[in-house]
C-alpha cells in the first residue's frame, strides 16, 4: 500500500471510501495481519519491481540491486520506491565498483514527515565494512537535485541529522548498517544521500545490496487524515489484488 494525498488519489481516479469503525472492532486475521499492516515483503531476485509495501500510515519501503562480478552472470535486479509507481517518496540503491572494493549508495526522499524513521542497509559478504567508510552528503550538496532533476524534495538532510550504527555481520557474511534520525523523524519534502564502501574481492558471480526503510507517515497540514485506525489509505493491490483501492477523504 502507498500513502498518498486525497487530491492525488482523486486525480488518479481512485475510489475513496471510509471504512466503518465497526469493521475494525477485532484485528484482521490471515494474510492481512492487523489493520494498517501489509503482508511481509519478499525481496525478488531479478527484474524491476515496486518496493513500496506500505499499509495505512506504516511506511514499509524496500530497494535492492545486484552487481555481476563475473561477465557470465546476469545482474538485472532493480527494486525501488518512486512516484513512477504512485509512491509519496523515493528510495533507490546505487552501486559501482572500485579497484579495492565496492561502493553502494542510498538515495531517499519523502513527501510527508516520517516519524520513528529507521533505515537498514544490508551489503554483500566478502567485504570489510566500517562505520568510518559511511559518507552522508551535506544538506546543501547539489548532487541530489542534479541527479533527480527535480525540486519536489527541496530540504536536504546532512550528516548532523543521522546516527549510523557499526556494521553487524550475519552468519552468512552479509553486513547491516542501521541508520536513524537523531530526532526520530524525517521532515516533509526532504531528501538525503548516503554512501557505503566495502573493501574486498569476493569469490562469487553475483552480489546484492538491499535497503529497508520504515516509520510512520504524517499527513501534511491542511490535507486531513489519509490513514487512521479505522481507515486504510492507498492502493490495495498488494493486499486484495484486483479489488481496487480505499482512501480517507
């Protein structure tokens, strides 16, 4: 599910319905989980995919890409969040090789404030990672505007906005960084860019980097609620298939 404004939904010709509160007297069961909670997201292994798994006010964004270390391997994974898919924000994973290792990059933006923000970045095994090798672009850095060619997310967020954890290595050798906001929230219409470096040269054909951004979306002033305990907002394609969509008015 995607969180979108009522105006955006109306312009897209989507149906807006208020769900009676009685319908939520007891938690939903089965594959839907509780109200405002989407099914768990399973990361695909290839192809281009929408990574927005948000439900109600709960933000659940995924982005991933892979890189071929062997010319015979096929690297075509492209999972991202974008207005291209109807999302109220953006999340992308970039990657490029270096003589001594591999770079990965978070490119993120949001139309709405996101409270309780957490970003987990999982990078491939075979490399050595260190928090000192994580670089957050300055708030005023023009890279984002030049790359995205948009002024939609005008507020840049720099190094003083984020806390970055030491990397945690899993049993399979992958490493995970956890990024949080120092005050807990991303502001409305903001963006940020973070780069990571891993030194090494793994003996494998294909490597993958992925990201998972979570939090609670807050409606912008004057638009009214777009999600609540008794109203589900956004496209229901991920939950109900072809049944359409519901939104707060």
